[in-house]
């Protein structure tokens, strides 16, 4: 029943045909079960394992590699090759792809746990009335129409409409659903509000929420998917994971590279059509096949096979550094998303605040004989921990708080007129509450006030264990006074009272809404001498003024405390006893902001990141918090910056667009509002991070570009998020964003490094094919270079140090190309040199090397006609492994020097020395060691078609490789001197990663 909240109790009961005194019959239960189904969140079918595997190969570059491997194998068989030589290259390619697929499958299988963990918020059992008898049944057996009884500590088993109150009040903690910091009072009256949100439905008990006070009966109106929890699950299912900016760029790069590869491969094949009939090939068809193999080798050279693995490794290493900052990353790509985050939509309760109600202000009457009449005290401490100090109006700390009569009696009343429990949880290493947050806040205040008569009280309390310390002072007062009778809180009285006895003297302590308590008071307790004096009109007006200040300007939740001496021997309380009270004091409490949040907000502003506070709380409370944390520091008034959900929905589309560009605070929201806000901001090309900790935040966390859950939050929120803050500290987000920006900068560096290396390989093979020289490099050698000699330094580049001003720059645009303009020109120059140096080493061995054949250049480029004419050298010289070994070694060494170039985009190696990144130095040393292994260890040298080199050959390798440092230093010099801007203009259209047409933000 969707509108049960708007119907009366009788209408709802009639709709289900249920008698509230007997419940459903077995026949009705069977019928309703058939119509509405079971009270469980249905389990989604998981993706078959084979589909997960296939999904990992759904990438254009991967498909090109698979095609290259298959073609290589088929061509080898056509040429009559067998054994290792036929299977080596395709086997290596398939092993690489299998490793990448394994990582992807593991990630995918962990991605959808949030839906399963949502089940943890369903109750296990319920007290149900059926056939006139109450029984305890499994909550899964509930059907709409069932009459269920709930009490303190019960988890609500389904969405239910209240039908009968069994106590003076019923209060429910529904923070996991709405984010409200205080428990909510429930009633029986129907709601007439239009477009009612969860907070308006005060007669509905929502599935998964917890009863914190009172008892009541309710009729089930929604089960399974038709509950508030079910709607959250459906929202999560409808939410598709957002592709991260870097993933988008890499996908665009893949498509761009595929076109380039196809074009160059076809060009190489077409250019050499005239050589198809060369005698060395043995016919036109075999010649065509030979050059097709060259084209395949070119494809292998152009694809940076190690790029996915290196990106993953770099992001994984970055997550380790972020873990030290208390930011635990669940989704690797989200690391780089942090770098371009433009807006943080932050949940208020538990994220910006501690979600622990605390007393922050106390007001008592000092003396009626001197001004000021009232005294204010400030209480420190923002958690449930019994740690904090009390300060007077001048900011001076009170040494022995319990010596002040009013403060002492406030502690007594707070301890005795209280039904909550404060305890220490050793597993979580934190203090926890059972019961109302406001009552627990009073328990904590009792501990901060301490006990009278002990000069060493503060230090003595600190010597206790945390378990004993949690309620030591509360237990003291509970042992000093014996509770005799209790008048529970009721909505009409707005107060509760407890009758206590101590040393043959009966005292009634009362607490409640200030307007109710003050109106019943005739006397006041003075803080200076402990005397009780009549409450005059002037004093009453002063107290009411202080109450209005607390509740209005400071938006504190206020309670007044009072006492009354009762006749000796009285055993029962009546409502008539709640008169002629003596006013003790007024306490103001709030869900306090975290101490670190204000500085974190300032850091976000400096970094060009806008923070939007999103909460289910009321507008005035949230605005007060925003003032405290600095969110409104730059504003004179809040008009156009603070909206409730209903106010925002009432705006026209144009007004909404304008509001989204200015909004700072969004209040009275439901889960779908949060998701709607994220989608609307994303439609304006914003990169949105969403923080939260409750079940209600899960759909928005999943929809956001990066979802950030709190470590103390619900398992559902954590599983739907990309990152978890272990210390629940909003300030950790700022540190994580700085690290994310640094990781992205380093990622750009190693992507550029790998791209320039691959450009060099393509230039080498292309030039060799155009000149008509023998094969310079074999495909298996290219694979070794791409994976090992490129992969290790590229990974080490990820350890480059973070720039000092990384958080002073505005977020980068999502459509910013990884390599574009002047940078593309630079890496074309570097890549061109790498390719030319590689082929120069090959030609040098044939033409100039004293220990080589010293062929004329013309003979080298006409090697394919060797068998048809008489020569002074054997034709077998063209299959010698020495020249390709020299080429491969030049390629490896020149790329090691190029890795040093990537320590910084524009800074000279004379400024940023190689040892500033010891990981890079070590990776270069390891790479050279591995290269020496394949040169000088025979089984490996045969596998990679290489031979040991002489010292003369090594010297030529170094001569050809070292100039890459000089060339890039010159290009960096032009960049620093702003010459690059000229080239940036001229080559602006040559973006390596094509930009989509998007509006600049």
C-alpha cells in the first residue's frame, strides 16, 4: 500500500481486511503471501563466470592483439614452421592477455557485494499477531496485513503503519535511511502533506530502522522490494558504473591507435607490392605473406601491451600510499578520478559531524542579587567519550566543576532521569550508545562534571579502565539514589520525571522541553550559594531569552532540568506532582562538527573544489552547521545557496540549472534526491565525489564519479563506494585528492614514456620496410621490449615525487588530453629518434662494422635478390642474429635514457637528478640486468634470437642511445622559455588522444 501514511488507521486495516485484536487468519496469510510474495530482498542473478571472462577481452586493442597472434601462428604454419618458433609469439601474447583478464575478473566478482549486504538491515524475527495469538516468527514470513508489536531495541521487520501506541511515546532511529541525527517520534495521525518524503511520514515504521524508546503495534503495509530498503536496492540496480576520465581517455586512445595501426599496416603492405615477386620470397603469394608478417609485426610494435598492467600497477601502488592517509581505495580507477573532482557532495550526519549528540552549552542562574543573572558554560568534547572540560563565559576552565551547586544537580538529574546506556566497545575501540542520543549526551555530561568532594577527581578518573570510566559517575549517582517511580515522557507534557530516595529523603528529578519545565517552576537554584529563591517574572524572561538564543541563533537542541523535594515516604508519582518545581539549569546540545572539517573546507576552496552539504536534517540546523565549518564564509546571505528538496523541485528547469551552479546546502532530502543531484551535476560536466555513511547514501555513492564512504558507516555504503575513509575524517579527502592528482601526473608521464617508445618501434619497422632492409626486429623481441624493458621503468615513474603546489591548481578538465599539442610534437621527435637510432645500429653492423660483412649500402637494401646473382658474400649473412641484437639493444638502452627524461615534464635533469626517484634508477638497473641475461644465457638467447655483443658493439649502442637525453633537454628548454606555446598553436589539432566536443567548465 503506497499511501498508507495518508490514510487513517481504520482505512488501512479495512484495506487488508484484518481485525487488530486477532490479526490475519492462516487463509489470509496464504493469500497475501501469494499476492505480495515473501518479505525478502530478491537476489539478483550473478553474471556467469564465462561472461566475466569474455568481458575482459571486449577491448579494441586486445582484439587486435588476438588477431595478430592468430595470424602469426597461421602464417608460421603456412611457411612450414613447427615447434617453438611457431608457437612462441602467440603463446606470449595469450599469456599477457590471460593475466590482464584474471585481474579484471577478480575485480568484477567483488563489485556487487552492496546488494547482498543490504540484507543485513532486515530484521531476523518479529512478534506477530495471527489467529488471535502472538507468536515469534521469522521476519521473512511477514505479509501485508500482519499485526506486529515492536519495542525498544527492535529492528523494524517491514514497512508498517502505526495502529496503536502501547507507551507514552515511540521513537525510532532512522538515520540509516534519512540521515537525521536525532531519533524521530512516531504517532498514529495520518499525514496530509503533498509530495511527502520519508521524514513527513511520521506514522510509518520503515524496514531496517531501530526502535529506541517505547512500544507500539503496527500493521505491515510493505514487504521485500516494496519497502524503503527495497527502493534503495532498486535504485542501486538501476545505477550503472561511471567510466572514469582516464579510462575514457585510454579507450579513445585505443580507437585512435587502431586507426593509425590499420593505416600504417596497409601502407607498408602497399608500398612493398613491387617486392612481392622478389626471388627470395619464392613467388608472389609468399612475398605477399612475408610483408603481411611485417605488417603484423608493426601492429605488435604499435600496441603498448604492457600499458594496462602498468596503469593498474601504478594505481595499486598509489592506493598503498593513500591507505597511509586513511583512504582505503576499493576501485583502482577511482584514484585518478580524484585528480579532476570538481564537486564534493558531502553527507552531513556522521561525515561533517560526529553523529554523536553532545552537550555544548549550559545555562544556570548565578545569583539574583547581582548582574548578570544567568551564567553560561561551554562544554568541550564532541564524541561519546567521557572526555572534555567545562569553561566559564570568560573562557577559564573550571577546576572542580562538581563544587558548583547547579552543575552538581544537573549531573544528578542527568544521571537519574535517564534510560540510556553508555558503554565502551573494546573491539571497535570506541564508546557506544544504547537508547536516545539526547539521553546519552546527558550521560557523557555527568562524566565531564565529575563527583564532589575529591580534589584529585580528574586524575583519579583517568586511572580507570575505559570500560569502568564509561559510566563511573553515572553509576555513583545511581547507587546514591534509589529509583522509586517513573513518569515516562509524553507528547502532551513534553517531559519525564523520576522519583528517587536518598537517606530517607524523596526527591523528584524532571527533564524536558524548556517551555514545559520553566512554566511549571516556581523557584530557582542559585549556582553561587546553592540557595533556592522564588522565580520572578524578570528571571523567567531572562531564562526564556537564553532558551531562544540557544534554540534559534545557535540551533541547539535544548532541555531544561528541575527538581522537587517530595513528602517523606511517597512511593508513586502522578502528573499533578509535576508542579512547583525548582529550576536547575538549561542544557543545549548538538551533533557537533568534526574539528578538522573547517580547514579541510578551506583546502577544497583553494584547490578549486566546491563542497555541497547534503542532508535529511532541517534547514536551520544544517545552515548553522555550515556557518561553523566555513561553508558560508564567502556569502552575505543564503538566498540561492540553500535549498530544501521540495524548494529545489519547485524550480523551473532554467532556475535549477542556475541553482546547481551556486548551491551550497541541500536539506530535507531522500535517497533519490541525492542520486538526482549527482546526475544533474554530471550533466553539467562536473566530476562529482559523493560522501556518505548510511544505507540511504548507497545509490548516490554508486552513481557518483567517486563514492566515498565512512569507515564507521554501513557495509552497504562501503560496498557501493569507490573509496572508504578509515578515520571518518573529511580532511582525509583533501589529502586523498592531493595524492590522486600526483598519481595522475605520474600516470601521464609513464603513458607518454610508453607511447614515445612505441612510436620509436613503429618508425624503426616502417623505415626498414620502406628502405627494403631485412627484418630489423622480430615480433618476440618487440614483445620483450614492450613488456619488460618498457614496463619496469614505466612503473617506477609512478614513484615520482608529488609537486609542492599540487593543491593550488584548479581541477583538470575531464576532456583534457593525456598527450596533445606541443607535447605530442615532442614525443614524435623523441620517438622518431628512437626509431632511427635503432635502424642505424642495424645498418652500421652490415655496412661499417669491422667484424661485420662491410656490405655496400645498395647490397643491403637489395638483399632479397641475393640468390639470383653472384655475390662476394654468402646470402646467409642476412639471417645473422648480430644486427638484430644490436638494434634490440639500442632500442632498450635508448629507452632507459628516455625514462630519465620522464622524471619531470619540463624540468631539466640538472635540476631534478635521477636519484630523486631511486625506484627508477633501480628499475633501469634491473632492466639492463635482464637484458644481459637474455644476451649471454644460451637458452634465453636462442628463444629471443639474440647473441652476445662485443665491447665495440656496446660502444656503438651507447653512442646511438645517449643523444636522446640531449634532444629532450633542448625540447624542455623550449617549453620552459614558452616557445612551446608557438608549437602548441601550430600543432594544436594533432592531439594524440582526440577530444570530444564538450563545453569547458
